[in-house]
């Protein structure tokens, strides 16, 4: 007896479904792409419990004719292609004819549809690939798919699904990208009964970016467009000063309206920022490439996320030159006002483009209020001259007076108290002579008659701040911000930040959710400047996402290191001699500080004898 079996239709369909439907997000992607191909101008997506229990996609597209409803659920049945030559000019998002067959094989599906040319609609119900009912109903033009109990008949697949919040975030990310790829369509996303995203569908990409990612992200973009050898690029890229993402998560490329992952375009983007961005940082972008369908192959990946170009050089050159032109022409000296975080809900609320090229709502300017941190250095104070009388300051004693009405402070007690608060403290003895600073990076000190010390000012200050953070020094305490700092995150970064709110609070960051991937930072370590708060937090979010399994103590250690590095004085900064002397004194008072948190030495000593040897004096 032979050992090769011909699989039954049911088993074969379950196996085939596994190639197309990996998770709830796969279902949403296929159904929404079908709605787009159907010419819909409005698409509503609703999910519950990460999409496992319920997914509903409603559109106002062309609809499906009743005689085609059954055919739509057959494998390899499609309206997009009919012959071999059509594969060379695929302009639709879906074309394989596998989506609906795969979805109904692993779930309970009902569809309500009405074609534009028919007087009434059709209701069709299937469970596990088996038809349950087909009947006429009254309904508006368009199609509504309801998918319930995904993988109910394939428990082996069910156990590989992530937590509901993870699956929901995956779908949220997907909806963001689809909305950006088709700004002419109004998208609504409802998650567990709460509307979390809605776009105007007015055809303006800048408006859609604002409504998807919010004010902070959209205000950090500039328009970019270019055309080269049949390739046309359009969209938005980070301003040079805003290109500070900790990862590539906010780089979004679209080819002919399809979200794709393309190493060619990504490499061109990052090369265009060469010399304009710090090492280890990444720019963000929302860029659409348009080219002839015959110049690319979209049929190389089951989920159609990857494509193949006939010639990659025009793609690279178009992106590189387009982005480079945009960022080199941007004037970083201009002061731009960011409008308040009010998301427009009606097209008529949208104003003309701002200086950044991003559509913003008409609102009055909002003052940018922020409490600046106390200086990290305390300048050395000169002792008052002997001939000058010592001024006695006015001191409020109310907080020192007891609440009892019978208590009275005597004149002598008041004199004693004032003498304590005004008594000049003895000047600390300085064990070195300050020589100067080399290369705006290294402090030069002379110790005694036989040694010279070179101090790396950034490494020294970084380690001192790191120790303050670990010891909860008041100088490193968190400060409440008069105006919260808004930071836009990738959906996965957003989730991991919300999961680590207590950890972040211990590190000085009080974080609240602002919805749809945006967080508000209400307090931050006093050591950080406003710009550093955003950049430091982006790095922390990226770290938490990629190091989820690291124990809490190691995460806290990294956050302290990152915060200290951000807050420390940088090589190249211009500092007064008094500030550098104060830093040297702080180092003198902390003899255990020998290495920065990353392990680099803070200082090294040179003896007079070593110097004289080099000059052949001995």
C-alpha cells in the first residue's frame, strides 16, 4: 500500500489558509484591501479581544452581485485578473483569490452586501468553509464582513496567538499604514467599543498624518517630492532637527498605494540624512513611490509586504535626491509655531499649509511653557570683601513659627536664626590649579608640583549624574512640567511604555496615555532639558521594546545611564572656567568616580617626570 495520501478538500483548505491567515491582522488586511479595490470612500473596522472573537469591516464600495457571492469564497476566484498577461500589470491590492476562501476555512463568516446595480442585497453565512445560508435582504450599497471565532476549528493555531492587546496593537499599526496609503478614503477604527482612529478622507496626506499620529509627529515633518527616470516620490520626511527616532519603526514606504518593506528605499533615505543626523538615530518618513506596474513584481510574498523591482537604481536615486533636496532646503533657523493638539474632525476646519508643509487646524497660538532645569553647575562664589558690610536678607519666618497662639519668638532667637542663615560658609580648599580646557572636551588641571590631570568633562559629568540618579539625589529629582511633552510612539513601543509606567515613574518620568500611540510626559528628571526629554524618552521606549525579557533592575540601570548621558555636558559645549572648576571639585569629592557608566575612563594622570622624558630633559 502506498504512503502518499491525497488530502481531503477540508484539510487542504486548512493548510492553505495557514499560509494566508497568520493572525487576526491578516484577516483585517485582506478585507480592507478588498474594500479599497471595490472603490469605497468610507471604511469602518471594528474588533473585539484583539480580533479573535469579532472582526467587522464595513464599506460603501461597489458591492458584490448575488450571483457572484458564492464564487467569491471559492479558492482562486478573483475579479482582479483573468489571464496570464494580467500579472504584468497588477494595480489592485488583492488579486490572488485566496483571501475569502482562507478566512472562511478557519472562522465563522457572515457577509451582507448590495451591488450598486441591484435593488436589494444578499446575506451569506459560512462556518468552517461550509455554507449555512444565502438569502436576499434589504441593506445599503456596499459590503459588511463579520468574522467571528477565528481558528475555532484549528486549536493548534489558536495557541500561537499573542495576548489580545498585542494583536490589537498589530491591527492598529496596520490601520495606520493603510490610512496613510489612501488619504482619499475615510477610515474609522473601533477597538473594543472605543473609536481610536478616524481620518477625514479628503485626499490630503498631511491631514491624514496629523489625524493618525497627532501634532507632535506631524509638526516634525517637511514635504518631499521628486521625479526621476519614471519614478515619482511624494510625501513627508523628518526635519533634520527631528530625525531622532531610536528605531526604524516610523519609516513608512508605499509603492503605488501599497505598504511595503523595501531595503532599497530605506537605505536611500538614511544615506540622504548622512551628516544631518546623529549616529544610531533614524529619520521618520511617510513616502509614496509611483511607477509603472510592469516595473515591479508584487507576487513574491504571501502577505504582499515585499516586492521586487525590475531596476532598483532609479528607486534609490529618486528617494535619495528627493529627501536630500528636502532636508538641505529646510531652514533650521526659522522659528515655527506648533498649533495646539486639537485634531480636526471636519475638512472645513483645516487651514492652509503651515511653514512645515503640514496641514494644521486654525487655532490661536499657544505659549510654550516649560520650567527650565536648574543649572548642573554651581559657579564658584567669591567671598565678600572685608570693607563691605554684610547685607542681612529679609527672611520669612512664618514656617518656623509654631501654630500655638501663645508662642512668641524672642529678639535674641531671631538674631540667632538670622546669623545661622546668613553666616558665610568657609571656602573649600582647592587642591589643584586650573590650567584650561583642550578641544572643548578635556579639562586640564595641575596637581602639586609633579602631576597633570586630564578630565573628560562629558564622561565625568555623566558618571556624577548617574550616581545622583541611583541615590535619588534631590538634584536628580523629577520635575512637574507646566506643559506636558507629547511623544508619538509606534504602537508596540506605546504598549510596552504603558506596561512599564511604574518603572518609568521610579526613573522620574510620569507618563499618561494620550491615545492612539501618543503619550504625555507630565514630569521628567530635573537634569534634562526639554529637547532631551523627548529624545531620551524615545530611546527608552525603543530599549524597552527590544529588551522586554530583561529583568527590571537591568532596565532601570540602562534608563539611569541613558538619562545621565543625555543630561551631561557634551564635548564641544562652551563652558565657563568656573563651571569646569566646579565639575573638577565634584570629581574631587567623589574619589570612587573613575569610569563613566559605559566603562570609559573619566581621567588620567601624567607625571612631570613622564613629560620631561618626552622633552629629553632627563
